[in-house]
């Protein structure tokens, strides 16, 4: 009986714990939304009241209301450029210097075919989002623009949702810590600790995603490829064409002689195999001719 009652008590405590956690989460969400609505209403009231009293003009009231309702957008911007420049080393130096002065950094650099007539250098640059357009214009001015691609992704809703969910999870963590301190039995402590571990894992995962999104929104990514202009290589006519022709012909004759020599050596080596076959064939043909007149 004692064991059964203990299990029922544990189940009852867990149900009560779940109900309290969800109620607390609901209160937090309602409080946040209510706070925002109250702030908006208060701003609207304070903006309209002075108009009625005549102490503040309509333009200042509209500006105050707009500032209250303004939402900061979180946008991830990326770009890809291909620019043809005369000097790759100079373009790399200028781009690196500009990015560092703009409080950004060079994420990666890769070169290709530096000793050929079509050398290229690719750079992945991270620049502040407020200098994104200025960076593109600066890199285009280093040479001739070949191609350009710009993409934008609005992650404002995702970040707002992540922040709200993190707030709820942290409140749940506080409640679970309180239950853990007040738990008197080992089973209750284990159950609460298991739920607390799950909540903390969700907090770490969501917080990592939030930080990553905020970093991408704060620093835009620009992949710029600098190319050297294509050069036409003209081969000068050789004055020693007769010597070249004589050398080529001699090499061809030597190659032919080597081929014939290899064939003869191969025949000699395989003579024990093909010589009896040839001799037998000749003997059979002669016998057949001798038999035809007598028949």
C-alpha cells in the first residue's frame, strides 16, 4: 500500500508541476503581449491628448506615435560579385583594407590559376549590414563588373519567436529549480531533474540558433571574385622551320624502324608456336593437290 500511495503521490505531483509550468508560461506570454498593447495604447493616448489641449502640434504627435509603432527589421543580406581587374594583388589588398576599416573581416580567400592567362582570386567578406551597399559600390569600382547577384532574407519574425520562446523556457527553468529545491523524495528529484535537463537543452539549442541569426543579420556576406583580363598569346613564327621539319621526319623514321624491329623480334620469339602451324598447313595443301589428279 505504501508503494502504491507513493507512486500516486509522484504522479499527482508531476501533474501539478506540469499544470503550474504551463500556467506560468501562459501568464508570461499574456503579460508580454499585454505590456506591448499597454505601451502602444499609452503612446497613442499621450500622443492624442496634447492635440486636444493644444499644447503640442499634430506633426510632433504623429512622429511620437510612429516611433512607438516602429519595428526594427532583421534582414540577412548576401551578395556575389565578379569583377575584372588589372592587378589581383592590388585588388586583394584594397578590399582587405576597406573591410577592416569598416569593422568587418575576411572570412576566406582562394586563388586559382595564378600563373595562367586567366587568373582569379575569390574572397568571402563579412561587412556590417549598414555598409552593405557601400561595400558593393566600392568593390565594383576596382575594375569592370562582370556579374552581380544580391539576396535578402527577413528573419525578424523568426528572431521574435525565438526570443519569446526563450523567455518562456527560462521561466520554466526557474520554476523547475524551485521544485527541485523543495522536493523531499528521490523519485521526485529525479523526475524534476529530468524535466529540467530537457528544458535546458532546448534553451541551449534555441539560443545558439538565435545568436547565429543575429550574427548573420548584423554582418552581411559578400563573395567577390577578382579576375584578370584574358590575354591573347601569339606564337612567333619559328625561323628554323627546316630544322624542325628535318627533326620531326627523322624521329618518325626512327619510330618506324623501331616498330619493324619489334615486330621481327616478336616473330622470332614466337617461332616455336607459329612455325609448326605454317609447316603443317603447307604440307596439307601440297597433299591435297597431289590427290586431285589421281582422283
